């Protein structure tokens, strides 16, 4: 455990040095919210759709954007480059688990998460105003959000690890990120039933939709059901990542990198 903590601390130092691209990502975050604030204001005109008012929809988008900007493209790129550049072979010569090494690196996303929580909260209060929350609702939202963050990390690790199987994995990133984008700006209920039925089988749905739904349109039964679905989706993604890692590492050991 100390080895992985040292890896985390080393990478955390560089993560704390904020870069221009991260500042611009916050600007992009805000622009998206401003645009959809105007859009939903024009569409709804004070009405509600599927139980969502404008204020709720803005908070829903903010929760989704928070997840999208806290864990993103660079996470899968780092894993992919480690495999493509042969760095994984060097890691395996040390007494380290490849997947634990990756997760120690990914844990530095806590910096982005911390900043984005503050930014998202301030932006939400300015654009949508305060939202009424029950104590149990807050607890279930936190549980759902934590599962989403962890599953998001594993999903990008999965995309990165596809470099074990295919030379170019960017297309997988594009498809998966677009699937997530569908539900960042629009709740599941807004889609036609046949589209909802498809989306319910995608793990990306259970990264974006549950925390936003629980935060803005809460009822205890649907919240518990969504968290259970998140747990199942996470287990599936986790097992797939373990299997790809196992086969990839085995292939490197057999072929000598």
C-alpha cells in the first residue's frame, strides 16, 4: 500500500500545478450551463416536463458536467500511452500490480473533483438558485455520486486498456463519451421509450443519470433502484477491466513486452 501511496503523492504534485487547459475547461463548463439555461428557459417558459422545471434541469446538467469534467479524456490517454509506449513492461519488472498502479495515478483526479465541486456549487446557485434537499436524499446522492466517479474512472481505464487488444482505441473513447453526453444534458425521461430501453442497458447511463436524477427529482424507490443498477454496472465494468488487464499482462510476460 505504501508503494501506491508514494505513486499517488508523486503524481499529485504535478496535478496541483493548474494548467491553462484546466482553466479553459471550467470556462467551457460555465458556457454549457449558460447556453442550456437560455435554451430551457425558452422551451419551458415556466412549465414543467416529466417532473422537471428549469431550475431542476440546470442543476441536473451541472451534476452531469461535474462528472464529465472531473474525470475525462486524459485518464484514458495516460493508460493507453503506457501500453503503447511499452512503459507497462517496465512497471511489471517492479513489485507492482499494473491495475493498482493505474488507480494510484487516477486518484490524483481528486484535485479536479475538489475544485469542480466548489465551481459547480457556485455556478448552480448563481444560475438556478438553491434547491430543497432532504437529509436521506443528500446521503443517497453522495453514495450515487461516489459510485459514478469510481465507475467513470474504471470506464476510462477500460478504454485505455483496449490498447492491449487494438492499436487504436480513440474510436472507442468517441463512442463511449458520446453515449455519456446524451444524458449529461437531457434526463432519461425525455427520450422516446425505445431509446430509453436501449440506454438502460448501457453502463454509461448509470454514470451520468442516477446522481442527477436523485439530486433534482428524488423519490426513495427510484433512488434505491438506480443505486442498485449502478452497483451492478460497476461490477460488470470492474470485472471486464480485470480480465483485460490479466490477459494483457499475461501476453507481455509471455512475449517479453
